[in-house]
C-alpha cells in the first residue's frame, strides 16, 4: 500500500515535469548537429550499451561521424571527462564509468562524460570533427533537444508497467508517445496494446542479443581454440556486477560451459583488492580455475589479471552483440532521412 502511494506521487511529478516541457515552459538547448537519444523507461538492464554499439556502427556505415555523451553512471570523478578522443582511450572505468569506457574501447569514437548532457553535447560539437551526437540514457533528459528519440523496451517493462518504487519504471508507458523509434528486446512483442501508447508515426524494430566469441582477458593473441578445449573439461565460476545477472549466467550455460556456481555484485560495482581475494576464494572453494565475466566487468578487472594469473586462474570474457532482426531496413532509411 505504501509503495502504491509513493508510485502515484512519483507519477504525478513525472507527468507535471513532462507537461512543462511539452508546453515549452522549460526551454531545451539545441545544438547545430543532430542529437540521437538512446534511453528506456525502466531502471537498468535493457541493453542500451550493446544497442549504442550497434547504432554507432550503423551510422558509420552510412558515412556519419558520431560522438557519444553521457554522465558516466557511478564514475568516481566529477565534471567533464574526455573518455576517448577518437584515437585513444584516455581514462579507466573508475574515472569514466564502466559502460562509456567499454564503448570507447570497442568503438574508438569521441566520448565525453559530464553530469550535464547539455554541456557535454556543446563540448563534443566544439572539440571534435563529428556530425551527430548519441546521448546515452537520454530519454528523460529533456533539457537537450533531440532529433531522434530511441526507446528500448523489454518484456518486463510491458508485463510489469509499475512506476518506482513499486516497479522499475521511471516513466509510464504513455511516455512512449515521445519516441520516434521503439526498440523491442528480451522477448517483447509488438501488440495492439503496446501500440496504443506510441505515436502513429513511430517505427518499431526488434533486436536480439547474441553471444560473441569468448576471450581470455589480458591475452593479446587469439585463444578461441584454448577456450573451446576447456569448455566442458574445466569447471567455471561466474561473477557479474550488472543489473540482470541471471541473463549472463544463462547465456554461459547455453554455450555448454561447465558453470558450477556464480557470485553476484551490485550493478556498476567497482572491484578492489579485497574483492579479488573474495573471488579467488570463491573459485578455489568450487575447484574452478576459470572465471567467466561480462565485458562491463572486464574493463574494471583488467588491472588485476596479473594477480589472478599468480593464483593460476584465468578470466574469460563473454562479450555480447546486438543485431536487428526485424525492421532493420525501415530503421536505416529513417536514419538517412532524419540525418540527411
């Protein structure tokens, strides 16, 4: 009952804020190059990071030069940080935020972290040779005008459409009416019920998250054969500091790895030496020499690879990639029209 009450209060605050923006009582800042917002309605775990990777590669295939901006969630720094200048990654995950640093390592495009997305966008426009800006987690950040609003919706968002604190939604489903593109993931389906919340001009795409080729963290050479050889022979434990770790563990199991146990950490967790000892003991107690982890955790654990090697253990990274399996052509044409 108490959570229902606070959810209603929260909902009224959200609606009041959105009405003010809709009426332009709050003036949003507009920059001279197109802004593409990638966001969601719920708190964490819908796949924004792999989607942003997909989006950057798609834009580059169209001849575009994108930058990415975001606040760098839970980074241990303040103010503006240039994470990547397009040629080199300049900071570690602790300073730049795990997700933005991960994108920088994989994409090597200009990336800026700033608590103010308006300042970050203006800075990116001024500093770099770019022609569009992707705003990480930008759907609720309406102080920056955008040309394209992409919202990622998973099955849980649709089946449990409850606002905080009762549920996980930051905005009600009705807010999908602001989206130009609704990206469905995690088994979500296009239904008439869902369509009633969207704009009639909105386009729908469906994406699938797939596993990439695992690799040994810190090893510069290809090691697919070695990993494949130990897949069933050796015991694995897994660790994850992400919003929905069960999805990661299920993926590893489906790939036929002998996963015997797992250890959860909080989302965006930053590991220290005490945690390394905890992970070591956990692996030893399970008679495992191999530790499976996500790429988001890998950017924070890479500094400890020598310590794990000292213990005779190896960190095996299981990357994921996202592909569009429905609506891809429509989405590509939409980008061409909107971005010129």
